[in-house]
C-alpha cells in the first residue's frame, strides 16, 4: 500500500535514475581511460620526434656547413677584411690634426 499516491512510481523512477547515473559514471571512466591511453601514445610519439630532432639538427648543420665550406671561407675572409679596414679608418680619423696655418717642415 502506498502511503501517498504515486509514491511507488517516484521510487521506481528514482531507482531507474540511480541505475542510469551509475552507468554514466562507468562510461565516463572508460572514456577517461581511453583519453589517457591516447595521451600516453601521443607523448611517446612526441618523445620520439624530440629525440630524432636532437640528433638530426646538428647532423644537418654539419652537412650544410661542409656543403657551403668554400662560401663560408669567403665570407669569413671578407668579414676579417672589413673589420681590419674599419680599425684602420678609426685610427686614421683619430690621429692628431696639424693646424691649417702651419707650414710643412722640410
């Protein structure tokens, strides 16, 4: 006997909702586990790519340096020449100037 009318229907609905809630929690656990597995796979893949980059970048730099060795030498020599000429120009400009009215010594 129901103490209130419709109480058994409300209790049945409550049991259904509790069961549905339990099922939804299980689905969330499964989906979270799948996301964690995917994240771990991505991390492992990223670690592999990071390791490959650490090894290939210096190797590529070395090979490119060897390929452009002659041009690099030209640039280095040109840079040295420009540096030397700029130092000479500064020394030339910094030398003491003779007064304009003085006569040259003979």
